[in-house]
């Protein structure tokens, strides 16, 4: 048997079949146990939620972040553009802002509303009911643009590069498999699958990293790293014939071909805006830190949540090494004629590396983890979509319907979102490489979210109508820019006619600079609207006001070790930036 085969052999296929059966059994057993736990006296505790230990919170935040876009997109952008996209992954310091600044605000809202809040709850209370509803609408649209379409696309690419399945077979097959899993397993099944896939994903990805470096360095990991960096320095050749390299995160010279994608220091600011939205205000992340036991003190809740975010900050240092660096290794290996490794499409980098460097048997085991990650990622959004549409739209309009009706409506809404996501895939493929596309879409959605949440929490003068205007106008401007990106090839095509010539400042502006100015515009708009609209009520202001007693509770929730551990995250991020400057 050839244990070092660069293709799947019978042992890999056997492990995949046995592994899928084992994972299915584990998920089914956990779901059945969970159903029994919801019966009787324990049901109330289950519905209320419980406070997980800080290390579980940290792992859950990390697992919620790692999705299929990393398996394909982050490795693909590493192969294509080196470490330029690492700004969006080196966000451990931003998770600290969630724990240190936002958790106290969210916990205060929990107390005021008497329940664990959702992000639409916060906007409805601080601003207007329409503001929260708009957040739900934007979230559903974001599912179409960035979740369902991206996950289905990455599933198709990954199955094609790893197992040899035709693209659409892999994409549609993944959706059908996930749909069955979601109906039978529910959210508990998603959480169980996440727990199974996370360690496999981490171990498998680091095996790809180290074995890939070893293959590149002729058996030496350090020499492989040197070879990878040396090759990266020869890439990114400008019109002047100078190789600007893909081994650094900042591109300051206008002759650098990557300057248009990652312009100077603007790239750090733009990535931080997206990071602020995702890590501090996105329900998918925030819900991981807000659970608590009944009767538990606010100080304990905040302490556990903060330490969970600190742990997540350390976990967030890993994806660059798990996915992006293997993409750079793939590009360097493909450039060597004697390596036996080929790379036709950057987005197939990670799947191709799995086949090439992992030994027989391990390929099959790691593939199980990757398939689990794809299914868990998509199933989580299926659940969120059904819940969001049913709770925020259907139930308020059609009250007192049966639970079966609500479940059916949620599933129909999910099917509609899935169909729209599949229809969007061809358009998505025309808008650049996967990870560039994903961050580009997020750059159009993030400014409105950041402005509305930041001003709503940190300013008492911003009025309810100002928040509503900021959310609506910001979203509309972002979608107009998206349409112009589709028509103009992201501003690269030459467009003629008075309209395009008069609006060049809008559709030709670099995507990151556009994002920053859009945020500034929305914040100025909200301040202006606040001068002409009724002030927030005392109840709305009270929800974001820290009393002296509450400030004391916040102080009791941290000690010097929390500060030291947080400083460690910041130092490691700074060291990474220094090395790849």
C-alpha cells in the first residue's frame, strides 16, 4: 500500500464512510438525550440558557467564526495575494473590545428587559421597532449574499478539488445533506457537529501546514518557510517590472498591483470596521457570550464572558496559520516543476494540499472534519434564517398560529433564501476571488451597523429616528454600490455616458476607502437628524446608563490576570504585524 499517495485510496474512502456513520450516530444520540433533558423540571432551565465555562465560550466563539470560506477562500487568497488579507483574520484584539466594552452594556440590557437580548431587541429598545426590523431584513439579505451562496460555492469547490465531484453536484449535494441534517438534528445537532469538527479541523489544518512546509523545504520545516517567503517576494510584479512581493500586509506604493486591493494604512482601518461589526454586534457571535444561570450575579456573568472573549482572542491567532499560510505554500509548491504538485485555481489550494501532503488514512479522517464543518456552518444559518423570519416577521403579523405552522413557514423561508443563494453564485463568481468577494460585501453592510450600534450605546443624544435613518440610508447606499460593482466589474471597466462619468467618485473609489467614508457619512447623518427629531425617552437612555453600583460590579468582574492575558493577545497581534509589515 502506498501510504504517501497523492490521491485518495480505498483506506481513505473506508474511513470516510465509517466516520460519517459514527458522526451521525453521535449527533443522533446527543439530540435524543437533549430531548429527554427538555422534559419535566429541566425544561425551564434549558430554555433559559446556562452559563458555560469561559474556555467553552472561547471555543464556541472560535467555532462560530470558522466556516467554509476559510477552507477555500482564505487559502485561495493566500495563494493569490499572500498575507494581504491577514488583516481580517488578525482580529484577536477586536474580540477583546466585545468582552471589555460591549458585554457590560449587553448585560445591562438583559437586566432592563428581563431576558437575554438579541441584537434586534437592542435596536428596537434603543431606537424604534422599524430599526430592529431593518436589521432582520439586512441579516436575511446578508445570508443570501455571504452565507448560503458562499458556503454552497465553497462546498462545490472543495468537493471538486478533494473528491473529484463536479462543482454543482458538490454544491447542491451539500445543501440537500444539510437540509436533512437540519430537520432531524436541529440546533443541538449543529452544536454537536461543531464540537466534533473543531479539533479535527485544527489538527488537520496544522498537519497540512507543517507537512506542506516540510515538502517545500526538502524535509525541513524551517527551510520550507524560508522557501515560501523567498518565493512570495518574487510575486506581484508591477508594470515597472519590480516585484513588490506578497509577503507583507501593507502596500503603500501606487505602482504595487495590490495597492488597489489593500491601499496603504486604509486597509487596517477598513478591516477594523468589519471586525467591529462582526465581533461586537453580530448575533451569531454575541449569543455565545450572553448565556447565564438563573440567579447568577452580574459580576460573575461579565467575568466569564470577558475571559471567554480573551480565550477566543488567542484562538483567533490560528486561522492565518491554518489556512492562509498553506495557500502560500501551495503557490510555492506549484511553481516547482519537480514537486509533482499543480494548482489550476487558487480557490482549490487547500483541498489540493490535503490530497498532496497528508498520508493515506489521514486524508479520509480530515475530510470528515471538513465535511462536518461545511454542514455545521450551513445548518447554523438554516436555523438562524428560519428563526429570524418566523420570530421577527411572521409571528407579529399572524399571531396564535399553531407551532407546526410556524415551523413550516420557517422552513419555506429557508428554502427561498437557499434558492436565492444558489441563483446568486454565478454573479458572485464574477466579482473576484472568494475571500475578496466576501470581505467586499461585508464592507458594504458593516458601516451602517457600526454607526448605529456605536452611537446608540456611547451617545445619549442620538435620537430614535436618527438610528432608523442611519440604518436604512446606510444599507441602501451599500446596495447601490454593490449594483455598480456588478455592472462595472468592481470599478475596473471603462464606462461611458453622462451618468457613469458624473458618478465616478462613487463607483470607482477603492472599496476600503468607500467603506470608511460611508461610515463617516452615516455618523454625520445620524448627528444631523438628531437635531431635528424628538429626543430618546428616559427609558431608552436608562438602558445604556451605568449607575455607580453597576460600575462597581464591572470593576469586580476583572483582575490583573485578565489584564495580563488581554495584553498577551495584543502583543501577539503586534508581533505578527511587525513580522509581516
